[in-house]
C-alpha cells in the first residue's frame, strides 16, 4: 500500500506543468563563470544609438528564440543593449573607500573636538586631512565600486532557456 501512494504522488508530480526557467546571461570569453539575471529583477542598461543615458526597468518576460526581453511595457532586443550596470559591486573598492571615509570623518570630528576644548596641539591639520580622506574614499567608491559591463569584444549577453 505504501508503494502505491508513492507512485501516485510521483505520477501527479510528473503531470504538473513545468514553467520555463529563462535567464539573461552575461558571458565572457575565456571565463567559464557566467552571471545570470533572473525574471522580475531590475536591470540597469544603456541602449545603442540612444543618448538618454541609463534606464532601470524590471524584466517582465523573456523570449529565448527571438533574443528579446520585456522591460517595463516594451520589448527590447538583446543586440540593442550596449552596457549593463550590475547590482553587485567590487568589494575591495567598497572596503577601502569606506575605511577612508570613516577615518576621514573621525579625524575631522576629533579635530573639531580638540579645537572646541582649547587643545590645539592635538588638532594640527586634522580637519583638512580628514576632509581629504573622506573625499578620496568617496571618489574610490564612486569610480571603482560599480560593475559596468560593455558588450562587444569577448563579452556577450543572451537569453537562455534552462528547462530540461
């Protein structure tokens, strides 16, 4: 009797319709690792021959045969996307820039504290150096932390269907 219930459950499981697993995949030549962006995730991208800048839209549907994605309420061909910004950022730039920002702020406020308390011997150049550290840390995080991928030589974007 136990085997009968298991076989009925297995049959019902196999009769359940399987939906397609579609992903937007970023591939780099010479690198076996790929980056996948799933359905309903937000995508920040630039289009070819469009000077409007960056668009951020949610992926609502994908067509693997036509190599198109539906973002917002319009279909966009994959070949028209020239660049993508990933949500993931570079860890080293974030850590180094954050450390410089926190150190700069602490130097600035310690200099302010010693100046207010009348002990100028402890606060020589702390404000300027603290602001400089904060500015350099902010610059590092703004310039090197975001990951932007340009498609073309050795890098491509495609819609893949992973149903099996």
